[in-house]
């Protein structure tokens, strides 16, 4: 599986199940019975940024400045 395919799979889970990107990644790992550290090479920059934004929204990470979109 390529990083792009993985990102599309995770995006599909996010929209289908209405969960965060991190939860979607963990859900995928649990479903496939693999360790989350094994998918780190599949997480591309865009997906990593979305996970970071989700974590900031949930106050898991300190908020960083963002441009309004």
C-alpha cells in the first residue's frame, strides 16, 4: 500500500465513521491486528498535518498559529 492509498483509506474512515484522523488510524490498526508503529511510513505529510490539527483541537498539543481558511 502506498502512502497516498493509505491517506485515502483513512479519509474514508473519517467521513464514514465521523471520527478523528488519529482514531481512524488506530481503528484501522486494530481491525488489521497490526501495531500502529508499523504504519508510520504510510502517513504522508497531509495526513500528519490533519492529525496534528485534531490533536490541537482536543488540547493534546499546544495550539499553533494558523491562517484562517
